[in-house]
C-alpha cells in the first residue's frame, strides 16, 4: 500500500497521513493554528510538533485527550477513539481561533 513509500522518510512533508515513522500521524501546532487545520489521523500515536513561540494543547472536546506541548517541543499523544469527527482545540488559544475538526480514520 501507500504507507510503504515514506516508511523511512522525515517529518515535514505533506505526504499520505498513514505514512509511517513512529507515530501514525503528525499534527503541527503553530501560534493560534493547527496544521493541518482539520487533521485526519489514524487512531493510535499522534506526533505533536509545537513550532510556535507559546505552549499549546492538543485537546479533544469531550474526550480524555489533553496534551500540553511546550514551545519548540515535540511530544506524542495517544488517540484511542472510534472513527469519526471530533472538535480539536488548544485550551490556551481557543479564543483566538485555534480550533478545528479532527477526523479519526478507521
């Protein structure tokens, strides 16, 4: 399948979200925005890269996922949710529009 092409690739290419390294998916946190704005991930480990100058959170509304990422840091979150759409936001910057729709792919 497609996931073989980037199996040993690096981080910042906008490849197929199922392209694998350690994490099944990567979401970048910038100042007041997620990238992609409406991420599509596979359930499991999600790499969170904070390229902003402030700490951000990867928070899924109504679910037990709330991970803080310090400025300039990379961490991972475990998203063990059924396929569907969820509201994703940063608890620090939601008022500035840091919110999107997270889709968990089966």
